C-alpha cells in the first residue's frame, strides 16, 4: 500500500524528531520512519540498580532555542543545570590539574608555559591571516599558539566534542568561529570580543543541562507529541522521483508500505543518506561516503564514594593523548546532577576510542571495562572494583569534520538544489552537539514551510 504524506522524515534521532515536530506544529501532515525499536538514535537513558545511565550524550548545552522547545513540550520544569563554576580537569604528568576557564586564569596557570602565554599576547596585539586552503585544527593551534596548548588543552577538548583527531579535523568546519575571528579581525581574541560586543541584549546563559529522568525525556516528549506519526522498526530502503516532482520511498520492516511525499527530509547518518540519494543521482554517493565516523565506547562505572580517593568536585577530566592512557575522558555524573546514583555512590562515565584509537571499538565490553577500571584506579585513587558496570559501543558515534568537509557539503548542497523537496538534517551538517542538531532541524522545517507557502 502507498501512503500519501506531504512530508516524510527518515530517521528518528533528535534531528528527525525535532524536524517532524516543528512541521506538525506548523500544521503539516508529517510521517517519520525510524529503523530501530525506539526513537532517539544515540540518545538513550537507562535506569539500573539505582543508577541513571546515559549510554550516549551525557548532557547538552542549554541554548534559548532548546529551552523554548522544552517549554513547548511541557518539560521545562524537568530540566536540571550543572553547577556553573564547577572545575574541569585535565590529566598532566599523572595528576589532575584545573583547566583555566578565563583569561586571568589562563595567564596565571602553571599548566601553560611562557611561550604559549606570549603567543596569546601576540594574538591580542598582532595581526595574522589564515592560509588560503583548509587547515587542520592541529596546524592552526601550532601556527597561532603552541604544541603544548594543542597537547594539553585543545587536543583533549577536541576528544570531548568530536572524539576526533586534531591532525585531521578542519578548523573551518569543526570550529568555524575561530577561523572567522582570524579572517575578520586578524586575531582570535579580538574576534571573540567583537562578536560578544555585537550581540545585543542580555548575554545568553548556556548552562550544561539534562533532565531529572535523563536526556531521553526530550525524546519521549517529542515522540509523544508526534504519536502515531512515528513509525519504528521501519527503514527507508528505496527512493525514486515521480513525474509530479514528489518522491516515492519504499519501506522495509514492521511497515512495508511505501510512502509518496512531496518533501523528504533525511535525518540519517551519511552512509544511509548517501545510499538513498544515490538512487536518484549516483554522484551523491562519493560526496557523502568520505565523511568518516569515529567509534566511541561509553563505560559507566558505579562506586561507593568512600572507595574513591578523589573528591570528584567538578565536571570530570579529559586526557591528553600524550599521556599514554586509552581513556579520552571521564564525566563525574553524580557530581553534576542529582539522582544519577544511589546515596553514598558515585557514577563515573568514561569514553574510550575515537578517531585516534579506532582499535578500541573492536574490544569486548569486558576488555573495555577492565581497561577503564585499571586506568581510573590510578587517576582517582580507587582501590576496590566498581559495584556496577555497563559498556555501550557506538561503531559510528560521531561524524568527523575532517579536512575538505566544507567543500564536500557545498557539493552535496549544489547537487541537492536540483531536487527541490529533498532536505538534509543531522549531526554532520552544523555541529555534532544536540543543540546544533536541533538548530539545523528547525531550520529545515522552516525551509519546508517556506516552500509550502
Ligand atoms: C557517545 C556520544 C556522546 C555524545 N556526547 C554529547 C554530549 O555530551 N553533548 C551533546 O550535545 N552531544 C553529544 N553527542 C552528540 C549528539 O548526541 C549526536 O550528534 C546527536 O544526538 C545525533 O542526532 P541525529 O538525530 O543527528 O543522529 P542519530 O542519533 O544517529 O539518529 C539517526 C537515526 O536514523 C535512524 N536510521 C538509520 N537508517 C535509517 C533508515 N534507513 N530508515 C529509517 N531510519 C534510519 C537510526 O536508527 C537513528 O535513530 C554525543 C554522541 C555520542 C555518540
């Protein structure tokens, strides 16, 4: 049977759900198909033994857009904010050191050497011009500042956001604002100050947030609003254009109907999107296929607080690759938000793998838990095994905004312009963070509304 819907969204992660919800709110009859049993994609919260685990993202930066989405969904009262001034740590020479979060703290921190501080002064008072072609994050930081800054702060930060390799990530695509600051102001610091000044009204607070019952609250609220418009256990497998300019999409799984839709929004990872689009035009496949994904393992361990030698007074810590450890970083969930662990217990979530350690994803959950347990024991002075362990491996966790990403996306956009009615949403377009996915999804919904009008 062929169902007719003005708009079909393929993929029910946060990107697809937000786009479908915005279309529904605008009075557009929308259908969303999701391949797996539950919507949410990599956002998944699980309660176990009194611990509240996040198997994917641990929290998100609360923008005004996300807040108003939560208000519309009626879940704003369930939002939790992490303490704003809690320190973040980085592991240097086997010790956890506080990351300087303000310019005065940067200049007085012993984590940063004098040449790096001078490089910052040079940036403030000097002028530099970005190279013509794309530049890696590592090359940018070495050119503007120092190898030490790259190793101790930028590299670990890049692991925290992209699980990426700074030698491969493109500064223009992964951190476009830094590139823009240098291009327009000749200085990163002056560029940042100029941007801050240009923003009118009170400065937006962007606290690290989650919900009382975990990140999945947002997914459940969106899915509830969409109701029967979300069809799970159903994959889009074929796509072709019809004479009237609409599209025919064949489905497989719980529903084997096909859908005829004027608008199709792809909120799927690039391999799936590329394969579907290649059925319309084979030139899409080589454009989307080179976008690499990093695999990440998420290991949650629960300990009795009395067995942890560190006060766990902060967000957690990141680990420079030069340390020789395999863990990329650990979030101290129970120090950030209430209700993450039973009384007297601590919940610690650790990330392993990423673009610099692809072999980690081939290890078994037991091996990964063993590595994390061993490394955490030395960093946090823990002398007993955890009371609780969980390991989740995401083989295609995060898209890599590597060198050439911008050009690849520009080519995809150009090819897509030949098919009005087709749109892209997802974490490889505007940034991998949940907030960026929401922003992109809402922008697509606006475009669809514009075309309908
Ligand atoms: C381990 C990890 C930690 C992270 N940490 C953070 C964090 O702390 N803060 C933050 O802001 N962000 C974080 N992120 C990033 C953020 O969570 C993701 O970028 C975002 O959730 C991706 O959403 P999406 O909808 O674009 O993609 P996905 O969640 O990947 O959703 C795509 C959906 O498409 C479905 N699909 C695939 N093929 C088909 C098909 N043929 N037909 C129908 N459906 C299909 C999939 O089943 C999936 O549900 C993290 C991500 C990971 C993996």
